[in-house]
């Protein structure tokens, strides 16, 4: 990884992805290189590597053992709330949503994001980091990875105003159809805490989403961090025979997806579904 990639958010993101690749190539209990070795391997500074490691330790993917080093954590237990053929409704979240751009650049996908988007690591993606705000208050940090070939001429303004998926449809002819999303608890790092205006190690919700178009091609891979002190997840389960008829998502904010996205058409499926609502 190049040491001169601009932007601290992007550097930390790329370091995190590189360490995630190491984790995914190993088994639980296996050691990973030391922070010093990772600095040399990745061509980034010690604070950048440490921030990425701290995030992965907080997420339960790595374990630090004093005097021994860092090891791949035991595998997590995955629990599906509902089967894929049941539909859930998504009530609207309160507040006026807006975005502030933190990073916006085009770069090679790399191995991990390339696997997610089913594309060559050498192909280009648009990488976006943005701060999501509700009524002017910071609520979430989003990291978007979008196939560059799908969005020629994508502008920063499109990512700061309006409905992203509406822009993709109307401006770029990309019709999103399905989102597969996972949600798990985590805590915020020092850098994330500054952006979200919360104390370091505050609880948060981590969303990972892969969005596909109507032909089944992956369009974007996103992971987002939502403030745990302002959000809760409530799942509405349609368990009766009428579930199949309730497939469309109502207008509103789906966890991890900007308000209004998917409001014009197709069902969303996710490994965990529900609504995120503002706390008091």
C-alpha cells in the first residue's frame, strides 16, 4: 500500500482493510505481525496502524495478549432473526438528515474490497468517507466503496445532498435492488469519537452492507458506525401468511442507509433488519 495516499481517514481505512485481509487469511488463535512489522509492510505510521488495530480489537476480531503479541480472535456466533422469505416494515426515523464529506477519491479496489464487489483488485472504486448528521448533530460515519465504472463523473455534491440511490438511478442509470446487511455492537476509537462528539470507547453499532443492482451485480460495499447512545434497533416481524405481500419497504431511514434510499422501488433483504430510532 502506498505511503503517500492523501487523507488520514483513507490511510486508516486502508490499513484496517490490510489487517482484515491478514485476519481473514488465518485461523482463530493465529498470530499476526507486530505493529512495527505492519508499519513496514503497509508503509504507514505507527499511529495509523495502532488506530486500525484498536478498531479491530474493539470489534472483537483481534486479541492482544501482553508480552505475546496479537492473535486472531475466536469466531463470532451468527444469529439470524428471521428467514430470508419474511419481510419486515421499516418505520421512518426522526430528524433532518444531511452529510459532510470527509474523504472523496478514486483508487484501486484492493484484494478485500475487490472480493466484496466481485471485481479485480486493480479495478478502480470511488472511496467516500462521510459524516452523517441529524438536525446538525453527528450521528454516524460512513465508508462507501462504489464501482468507479458505474458512476463516471460522480460528484462530491451528489454525496452531500439528496438521496444517493436516487442519484445513482437518475444520473448514472444504476438501479439498486437488494442490500444484504449485517449489524454488530462495537465501540468508537479516539478518531471516531472526535468526529461523533462522544467519549472514546463509547458504544456504537457497526453496519456492513453490500448493495446489488437489478442484474445481481454488486454496486457498493459500505461499512458505517452509528452512535450507540442515540440509536436502538427494533425489528418488526411479519410472521403470518400476509408476510409475502408486505415486501416493499416504506419511505424512511433503514439502518445504515441514508433516508429515502430504496424509497422508490425494491425490497431489501438483510441478515439483521429493523429500524434505528433517535433516543431521547
